[in-house]
C-alpha cells in the first residue's frame, strides 16, 4: 500500500444520472456515469455496496482512494449528510449514506448539496478560479445557488446553502411546490427554458435549439431565449444586490445556451450611473462534470464541524 498515489473520488448523485470522477493531483484520471435508478435497486446496504464498487473499480492501478465527496440533489441534512429527497432521489434518501459508505470503503466520506459541490468545482478547477466572491447558479430541474467567500460556502443557520431558487420574483405567478408563488425557479429553471423552446419549436430539445441559434435567422426562437434571459436576470440582479459577487458562473443544463440568453439577462442588470458594482456572468467551464469534480474536494474543505462530522472525517 505504501507508495501508492492517493486519489479522491467525487460523486454527483442526480435524479437521473450518477456521475463519478477520480481526481489525482487536480486532474480527472477516470470518470463514469451510471443510471441512479439502477444503483438504487435492493436494500440501502446493497445500494451502498453498488456505489462503493463503482468507485473502487474506477481507481487506477497503483493508486489508493483517500477520500470521497458526494454532491446530492435535494435537501441534505448537515452536518450528518443525510439526503432528504424522496421525490427525485428516493433510493439514497433517509438513511446514513455517509457512514455506510465510509464503512464500506474505509475512507472519509462527506455529503453536501449539489449546488455547493458545483460551486467548489468551478472555484477550484473551472470558471470561478481566483474569484474571492463567487456565486454559482445552477439552472437545472430547479435553481441551485451557492455563494463562496474565499472558497468557503455561505450557509444559513441550519448549515444550508441559500435557497434562492425560491425567491418569489413574479407577483401572481404559479404556485411553487415550496408553497410560495412566482418562485424564481418556476420561471427560470432549465425546465422553464425547455417549455419556452417547445412553445416555438414543438420540441424540448435544447441541443437542437442551440444548433438553430448558432446558425442564426430564427427570430421567434431568439425572442424566446431573450425572454428567458430576462427571467434569469431578475434573480441574478437580486443576488448581485444581496451578495455583491465578483463573478457569477452559470451551471446546469441551460448553461450552454447562455450566449443566446445573455442579452436578455444583461438587460435586467442595467443600473443608473453610480449604482451597482462591476460583476460578470459567465458559463460553467466544467459543464455537467462540475458537481462531481467539486465533490472530490469536498472532504478537504472547510465545513461546519460537529462531533459527528469530525468523527466521520477520521
Ligand atoms: Zn418555491
């Protein structure tokens, strides 16, 4: 075992897919994606064993796994790291995944929300490198937001990341599952973008929409993207006023289309002279790997430590 190169594993546990990366000295040396539902068959013990096998099979020969980080969609109870997402992640919710995975692998395991792990990914390896005040906004099924100050995530009194997807921005808007109306994520998530694209093209295929936009000359689609950009921009400006970030990185499935909705977004950020601070909005550099790559540095990072977590970190 001595002399083996130590590597970290990052897991992005999403509702559909589970992405795993092995990182050695800041470089991704192996990666794999597996359907989360398939990993979730059987008892919790069987699910954990399957996840552990997925990791260990990816570790290159001559290397040794030193730690594991997991970014999970949905509420994560901190500092225990128990996922509470029965709606979209039922297979890994409601039991002590971190402790069971640690017992299976014999290395420290830390779990956090996927908004936080995506932010760590962009801060350490992506479009957020070198920015002391960094906001990462994930436009996915919902909207996840994490604010890093000198690389450390801002947390609320329960240890959670800011729940900014539920900023109630649209008066009289649709009722959100959270109970409020007009939440930002009801008008600006990737799902909302897909609905706008479907309205114009009759399909929710964002990659196809991107090709059409790249070729130009599709005014109705361009108008739909501009409208989406304004909805994204409303929330981005609230975050800008609240956190005064130096940079905002847009992650998630809508991120590749930022060049086509940036104009609408930026229109919402225009301020009178003397108001507002210099801030830029850019696309993710890591794409759909941000969460997994960020999870690989989770166990190394500053974290609200309780006796239980300290024990888990070994
Ligand atoms: Zn809501």
